[in-house]
């Protein structure tokens, strides 16, 4: 009796750089991505070479070895730890006789599974179609094939035809629909900006613990999952600081090394939460052996978004997994505006709150103001863009002592008291 196989059996393929630690980290991360996508890793296959073969990615002899290996272990799928050109993907697939998925396609598939909001689903489909479009010409690939396995979820479920003109039309429609969603988002953001709270965006490598930290700070129940990219749609919560002031904290999608450019472009609306925040909270998995590489990957994406120079509080998370506390103290000593915590065990949260308060204070200027009654709108601005410490109504005007955001100080210049 034939048993229907539910879980795909995948072989992971990579090129070795010669740096054993880096190669091990790369293949382990690929394993986690594949597990998140829902497949079973049944083997790995690597070749050491300085650069990929332009035709097959691997050398032609290695392609023949990979074919035999895949047949021997009954693999359904080859997953390559790199981005393949359309030619490389087509030739490698022809050479090994099973479907080939590259790293971008794998991440897109995970995003297709993780997107829950209407906007998130639109963004994933747009990124997938942009990925597929150059791979249709002359490849014999049809979108009707899609819808059954890793790298096939998303547009295949809409039964789109393979005709490039139709796909371009769909891309145009998606772009237009996303712009309408973004217009509504801008209205929501404008309303949020009118609240008297600064905004902070949680950023960090995927699985660093951003959602756990947000839950700990706000008492909310944002989804927490050990799998990669558990958080795709942004979530905002109000967090009250020790001095009574509050900050709006938004959890964002986790970053990853070599995050596909189409994804950065497609998710720009979601990532606007990062670019428009007043400050960033960079959550780092301090227990990870490749911590520095992960931090650099986050900074690279922030650089692409134009947000790398924003005021940032670095949070070394998962301190409970590190037995040598000297390592943590050394990290904090060497990193400006940083603390170490365990968000899961709620350890170090008071230090985090104090550090966040201090960082916010550096973004404010204390002003003593005498505001005439015909400019009482400026009193409202004090509340909206800072923290009012004292307000006294006198016959000559309103005396205000306030900590004001630096970007609006100019509006108060003529009313500053010596």
C-alpha cells in the first residue's frame, strides 16, 4: 500500500568558505529555516570552491554526485544556501531531477505561512511574484505547478497563469492595493503621533526575543515562538516607564543575514515602523555563538532602511543562558547605551527601564518658557512632544517648565526664559 508522504525530505546544499565556524553557523541556520518551513532535513551536501559555478552553482561533477545522493536517500527537494540565478536554478534542477529551492525562495515561503494581516499577505505575494517573473521565461515553469510544497505557497493558491503579462498586471494591482493600505496606515500613524508618547521600535535578529520582551514590558500576549520569523505583522503596545511617562513600543519582523532585497522592498511599509520610530531597541541574543555576526546583519538592514544612526538602546537578552556574568558586564561596558537582561525570566528589567528612560532624556531639552495666552497652542505642543514638569497660569502668560523633543525646540525659541 502506497503511503502519501506529508513532510518533504530536503537535502541542504552549500558552498564551504574554509572558515569552519562560519560554515557550520550558515548550515545550522538553514536547518532552522527549513524546519520552520515544515520540511525534514535528510542530508547535507557541500563543495569547497571560491565562488559558485555560473551555470550549475556546483561544479558539474558535483551535480552528478548530488543526483546520486538525492536518489539514494529518496529526497524530494534540494535547498541551496544561496541565491540562485534563474539559469543556475533551472540547470541544477535538470541535473538532480528534483525540485530546487534557493534561500530567498525558502524565506519567501516562510513569510507566506506567517503573514496573517491583509497587508502582510499582499506584501508576500508581491515579493513572490517579483521573484518568479524572471524565472518564467523559457523555463517551462508554470504557476499552475505551485501550491504544493516549500517555495510554492502564495500566488499558486490564486491559480494565476504563467503568462508574464498577466503576472505584471497582478504586480501592478498588488502595488496599487498596497499603496491604499499604506495610505490608511499613514492616517493611523498620524493619529498615533498626536499622542503624547515617544515611539520605539524593537529590532533584532530573528528569534532574539523581541516579542518576549514586549510581553514582559507591557503584560500583553504577543505570539512567542522559537521558530524563525514568528512575528511578521507589527504589534504596538504602550509601556509605562518608572517616572510615569509612557512610550509606544512596536515589535517588528526579525532580521536575518542576507535578507532578500525584494522582501526589504515589499515590506518597506511594515519596516516604516523602524524608520519612523524616535528610537530603536536592538534586542540581541547574547547566548548565540554568532552574536556579533547577527548584530552586524541587523545593522546592515538598518543601513539599507536609513535608520542605522537613530538613538539606540542595545539589549543583550537571554542572560540566564550565560554562566559567566563577566562576559555580560564586559559587553555592556564596551557598548554605549546597553544593558543585559533575561526577558523570559524577567531579570534585569528595572535596569532596562532606567536605561530606556535615560536614553529618552538625552533626546529632550529642558526649557523654561513664558507663553502668552494667545499662543496657548504651544502649551499643547509641550505635552505632545515632551514632558511638562510644571505649568503656572499668571496674569502675563503661562509659565511652563518642560522637557521638549529637540526637533521642535525652534518653535519655542522666542518664549524661552533666561
